[in-house]
């Protein structure tokens, strides 16, 4: 039995997926660090609003992923 070339392509793509996840994670981490540094340089007056905005974003993302997961 000959194997299909599609299966080989899927296997290679399956090996590359973790690499892309690491690359995306690294870019997100760099963005968070740069943003946090800039926010800290602006002072404590902006920290309250930024933390509130980040908290709302986390709660909204959690709610959306829970609703999508329950479908």
C-alpha cells in the first residue's frame, strides 16, 4: 500500500504547529513587557485605568471562550 502525499504534508504541518505557537507566544510576551514598561513610565495615575481595562478584557475573554466552548 502506498501512502498518500497528503498524509505526509499533514505530518510536517503537525510538526510546525508548536513552532508557530512558540513564535506567537514570544511576540505576545514582548508586547506585554514593552507595554508594561511604558505604562510604568507614565506613573501611577494611569495604572488604575489600565488595570481596570485589563481586568475587563480578561473577564470578557473568559466569558466569550466559555460561551463558545459550551456550544
